[in-house]
C-alpha cells in the first residue's frame, strides 16, 4: 500500500478514525430507532434521546468532512 500525503497527516488519520466510529454509532442508533418503530408499529415511537444522539452524530460527521475534505466519499456505510 502506498501512502499519499493526507494518509501521513495525523490530524486526517484521527479524523478518519473518529468518522468511522461515528458511522458505527449512527448504524446502532438507526437500528435501535427502527426496532422501536417496528415493535410499536408507528412513526415517532422512538426514544427522543436516541433521536437526539443520532442527529448529533450526523452533525459531527458533517463537521468533520467540512473540516477535512479528504474524508468525503471514503468510508461511508453501504446501507
């Protein structure tokens, strides 16, 4: 594997790691919300705290990609 300049930047590497962790958290929160909706059979049945955490995680990803454009279009979840 050949490393490019952004790969050597520790700030970008740390941002990439944090972004990946946030994507995992987004997947967990989304699954939790979907499960609650399916169980209760209605929209809006999800836990407001989970909804707030999901919004916060998405906002953090957006801020990271705004700060580090190198993160765009890489490492996104496939779902």
